[in-house]
C-alpha cells in the first residue's frame, strides 16, 4: 500500500484561528484558544493518522514584530515552520489585509512548496464581501489555492484536509501511529493553566506569566500535579492570587476540569505562585521554559 506522510505548517497573524483549525483537524484540544492575541507561544505538533497517511500538523505563534526576548523566540518557531513544511497553510480572516511582517509575506508568495490560503471566519461575512476577499487574496498570493472556511463551525475543514492528503509526498510515517503530539503531559498541564489565566486576567498579567509543572505523579485512578505560576513582579503575584485566594482557586478549578477531560482521570492539582523577575528577557529562563531552542 502506498503511504503518504508530511509536515503541514500553519502560519498567520495573531488570533486568526490557527489553533482552532489545528484542534479541528486533530480532534483533540492540543492548542489553547482564547480571544487574546499571542495565546500560542510554542510550535505545537498535532499528528493525524490514517491507514495510508500521516499528517504532522504544526501550530505556530501569530506573526508579530518582537518587542522582547520571549517574542523573538516565538518568531523563531514561525521561521522554522518554513524550513520543514511539505504543505504551508497561510491563514487569514475576513477583513484582513496583509501579514504584519513583510519578510514572512515574501516567503509565502515565493514559496516553492504548495500553499493553501485559508480565509477563515466566513460565518462573519456576506457573499459580496467573501467574493471581494477571495479576489483580493488571489491577486496578492497568486501561488496559493484559496479555501473559504469557518474553523469554528467546521465549514470546509474536511475539504481542506482531503486536499492536504492529496498534496503530501509518499513517505513512511515519521511518528508511531498511535502518537497524537510531540509534547509531554506536563506541557499540556502548563498550557491549560495558562489558558485560564489568559481568560480571567487583563492587561499585562497574562503575558507576564509562565507555568512550570514541577511534579506529575500518575497513579491508577488519579494524577497528582504540582504546578507553579511564574510572574515578574510582586504586584502581579497578588493579582493572580486574588482576595483570600479566590482568583487562583478559580483558575485551579477550571484547569482541573479540562485536564480531567483531557487525561480521562481524576486530577489532584496544587497551584503556587512565585516571582521570577524579568523572565521574559532572561535567556537562561527562556531556555528552561522551552524557548530559544
């Protein structure tokens, strides 16, 4: 039997629906999703297997102009997505005009590999606007196949996936057929907790936070987890904890529910908050948290 396999990398501006699409393809919540920009910080692989194919999807941070070391590292993950892709997905949303980085845009328009331009959130448009947008993007990225989609509603997602499989090269699988992602359990615990922080806190707080799971013990019926929320300043620590610990408790309760659904087991989650000054600009700290690699 002929077997196809390859790397399909998703890039685009912040908040256009890359993570929603990735999760729709994989059928699992691997990438966290919030209404805030810069939710995704890492490059996350999601693996979809069939009898005769393996699609290795890659969700990447939204493209921005970096303001500090952490964001430099995030853009490093995006650059790497150009280097090993067999198919490139460039995701835009209705009303969007251009990629925020001209150098990345030039890479897309000059790409030698197949480019699928996905025009997302079409559920928020009408037919006239949709036709105008398709025409506009066809002129800007003439080397791309354009698919209007709604990642959230599932419209045209299956059609895009079928086209991906058609474009993949013949190859044996790169990962075991029962593998879902390249990330360890602790990564998803960290990301789930960080998602709740992005949802419930405002302004700078979510962006000054990193989560580190220090203990992960899996027993027959329960997983015991101890995670530390890192912030940059004492004032941020107080905000995370909240009055009599109420804010931190809410994060813990919501994260535990999601993690129990993800792992299919009872979760005992302990959360702590520590100050780790200026970690976003510290090369050693960034390396410790999986950036700058």
